[in-house]
C-alpha cells in the first residue's frame, strides 16, 4: 500500500491529530528500497508489516438486526489474519436473528477455515463476568450489558483482550462493499505502523459516500459528519486561537485503536461513542485540564485520519436515525465538554434549532460517560469468560 506522508499535524497538548492522508495505491508491489525523494512524500507500507499487525488485531463487528447478506459480505472482507469478534444485540424472540447470524458466521468460517467469536450483548455469562470483575459501567439493573452500540463495542473490546489482541478495529455490519472492509483494515494497520506512540488511533474518511436516487450520486461527506466536524474544529480553535479544519472524522464509525489507548479512554453510550472518543482525548490529554497520565504525556497520542479509495455505501436507516440517534448525541458530547466555551455552545444550539431538532430553551442531552476499563480485574474477567468463549466459537457446531 502507498499512502501519503503526513503533510500537517495539529498538536493539542499531548494529542497529535494528523490531517487527512490519502491512499494512493492499494497494492504497492514487492518490498524494495524506495528512492529518497519518494520517501519524503509517500509512505510505502509493506504487506508483510501490515500482516504482522493484522495478526495482533481483532475486528469487532457490532450488529443489530442487519440483513444477513450484508453481514456475510462484511465478514468476507476482513483479512484472514485478523480475529473476528461479533457482538450482536439482535432480537431473539419470534424469529431468532442471533441464531441466524451465528449460523451465517459458522458456515463462512467452515469454508474459509478461520475462527471467529460471536456473543449476544445480553448474554448472562458476559454480564456476570463483567460484574464479578468490577466493571459495571455498561451493565443495567438486570446485570446484563445495556443496549447501545458503545456498550457492545466495549464488551467486545474486553473479549478481544482475553484473546490476547493488542489492537481493535471497529466496522459496522451494514456495509454493502466487502472490498471497502478489506481496505479499512489495511488502513488501520498502516496507521499503527506509522504511529510513534503505543497510544494510537486510526479513523477512516470515506472517499465517497454514494446516495442512490434515480441514479448514483457520489457525495463527498455525509451531512451529520460535516456538522459534527465543524463544531469539533470550533472547539479546538477556541483553545488554540488559530482556526482549524483538521477534524474530518468526528463520526467515524470505522476506526481502530490500540488496547493501551482503549483502556484509558472514557466513552459515551450509543452513537455518541465516536465523537466522545476525540472529546475524551482533548479533555484528558490536551494539556488544558488537569489529570494527564505521565505515560501518555511522555509518548503522546497519535490520531491518524486516512481517506480510502473505496466508496462507502451502507443501509439507509432514515432521517430520524441521522438526526436523533447520531447528530443530537454527537453534538451533545461537544456541548457538554468541560472545554466548550459559550460561543461554541451557542453555535451548537443554533445548529440544532435550525435543523428542527431542538426548540428554543432546550439543550442537547448530556452523555452519561462510561468510565475507562483500566481498573477492571482482568484476571477475574478472563477466568469467568475464557472457557465460555470456546462455546462462542463460530466453528463450534461445524
């Protein structure tokens, strides 16, 4: 793979945010020494190096009642060296969608001779293992993992840790193009290879996000993403004193991070999870608020934004999903940040009223922050769920 070298990096305390790097070539050929002048403008990421990181990476796929054909396409795009961890919150009554997902994954793994793990988000064994190990932030009163995308992602991240994975990549289950899934994982690995810190994150910017009407229109950005990025950049600008447009991936569902970063990061529930990741970095390690970890301060946090060659086409879930499930909670993470000043707050309120999401005098909901899982008793969690994971293998019944 050939990818642009970083042209600009915004520094916000210990956080280094690299401006968008574009994939220039998906397959860059056999390993060989690059001419010095090419090294300046282009990073040639060797396939062997990518494979080394894929072996250390779990690809986490949250799913809830998605079309099985889409799900099958997504798992088929995950490179073979990666471990697949599916966390499902699909319905089980009347029609057992979770069983259908497990059957689909099992059949795929049988013919491709690879293993994968699939658990239901409401699995009582998972809930008890979390409770016994002292991590109750994502548990409801019933002792089960709460509904929500972020809650499932966190549970799956802990499972990936039990499987001895050092990196986690997240991919939504409603993607129509298996080739784009394959490219996302390559970009994740490329970001990890370029990073100078063990605390690192790679966020995907899609080349295009097509909309299908009477034909296909290759739109550059989604509307929710544009709005979230604008106000995220306003927040940074208000603190640095210099206007910036560096954030292009505020709502990046396709992103990856090292386990070292994941275990110290506060998350927000539901679809606020992706913008809150950035807010948590700015609050914790931006150098403005107290409390930075000496280790993170020493190494810094690398955030890479990589633009793919493949377009991204996913299932259309309607306008309410975009505005109420994504835009409102996403902007709420910025609005309620301890870094956010009055001017940015007012701009967010104006935006939400203009979009007819809020009325005058209303505020976006404050996210219920999920504490980092760094203090979980990992030995207890592994002991409680390690053997059970064998029964969750996609190959168990094959």
